């Protein structure tokens, strides 16, 4: 009997992945009507058809399942019934008292109702709950931040760096690599452009800018890029670097100007260049033109499937236009990737501005 349940679950899961939810629902109903009483079939059917009433009725009749109550609680939260969410979470916790996802869901309901303390107290546990529950928490946190700071553009991108002696050693190795790259290409530039002094000057200035950029001296780097652009206004390497520099300096109009020049000088059409699409999405987003940024992010994620920040910002765009379900879906995708403590960072930020 148990083996039959697993077969039904696998078959219907494949149907759901293919978008054949109605067929999956019918097969689940047939399995349940045939006498299979496994709660997982009833949970899966509720998810497939969106009707949680039969599942709740079964649980009310004495079927003890923490997972079952958890999914009923999720449905209640989606409907905005925070009272029922807490009630179902309490029933789930009575059966599964150590379940962090259930505790987090209850805290999210409290948070939505204005009691932020339970969610803050769970800050260390949130990265260990189910991805969907994390996405619900992140959505609630972001909405709370937006209500306090309408101009907020979410968490900045972040790369984790080693600290202490190991970090110092890695930084020195990076410096050596930057210097070696500069020396090699400086020599190559003289050889390759020996008959073209203008191109040699442009490439040399760009390489010098890259050297200072690699050493973290961004203002000095920008001066070299600008000198290169005075000689060759269409120098793609310099334009790309100036886009990045302008974004870092929050000079978004300048970034858009450099992007337009780069798009015109590029041999590849804008619509087919994923890096140009990504930059345009980021610039529009940081200019707070969220509705304009969204379609560019949709195109960008087709090419950058492992960049959590793109999915995160797509979620923020959806949140801005009131599409909570769409936002949560993108937050789930973002949180399923390496994201450098996204929820923790946003919860800390919310604590700072409360």
C-alpha cells in the first residue's frame, strides 16, 4: 500500500511540473477514493486544486499531521486570515513542536498583524526553514521596509570576503594577478598595435584604468577610462567600466548615457546582448523605475540563471505593483541560490529603520 502511495505521488508530481494540474488532481482524487488515506495525497491534492477545505475537514476529524496543518496555515495566510494561520500553526506545533517552519509561519502572521518581535527573535533560525516560508518572511519584511521607506531599492549586491590573515593573503594574490595581467597585456598592446598609435594609446589607457580598478582605486581608474574615451568615444572596454563606475557612484543618468553609447558601438544588437540587458534593468531599477525594469529582468534571468540578485529584484518589482504571489515566487528562486544571508540582512536593516 505504501509503495502505491509513492507511485501516485511521483506520477502526479511529474504532471504538476508539466502544468497538467487538473489531470494530477483527478489521479489524486481517484487514489484517495480508492481507499488510500495517506495524508500526503490529501496535501498534494489541496496544493494542486487550491481547495484546502477537504484537507482541513480531514484534520479536524482527528488525522494528526503537523504537515497537514502547516499547509492549511499557509493557505490561510495567502487569504490574509492571520488569525486562522496562528490557530492552524498552534495545532501543527502541538503535533510537531520542534518544526521551525511552522514557528516561522506563525511569526510571519504576527508580523503582518504588527507584532514584529516573534520574527526578530527567529532571525537566526529563518535561514533553516523551508524556502517557501523564507520567501513569505522576506516578502513581509520588504513590504514593511517599503511602508517606512518608499524610496528603498532593496538589499545591495554583496560578495563575501575572507577576513583576517587568510583574507589578507587572498587580497595580495589578487593584487599580484591584476599586476601580472596588466604587464602581459601592456606588452601585447605594444606588439598588436605597433602600427596604430591611436589604438595603442586607447588600449594602454584602458589597461591602466583596469590596473587601478583592480587595486580598488576607482577614482583614478575612472580618469584613465575618460581619457581613453576622449580619444575613442566608442571604446567598449572603457564604456563598460564607466557604466559600472557610474552605478557604484549612484550616477544613474551617466550610467544610462554610457550604456546607450555602448549599445550603439556594439557589434551585437542590444536585444541579443544579455550584459546590456542586465545593466539596463539594474539602472532602471536603481532609478526607481520598477515597472520599466521588470521586463528587462525577465529577459536577463534567461541568461543569468544563478544570479540571486536578478530574481530578488524581480520579486521587488512584482511587490511594487501589488503582485504578492509573483513576488514570493521570485523570492523563492532567489533564496534557493547562494544569496549571502539575504533575509538576515533585510531583517537587520528593518531593525535599523524602525
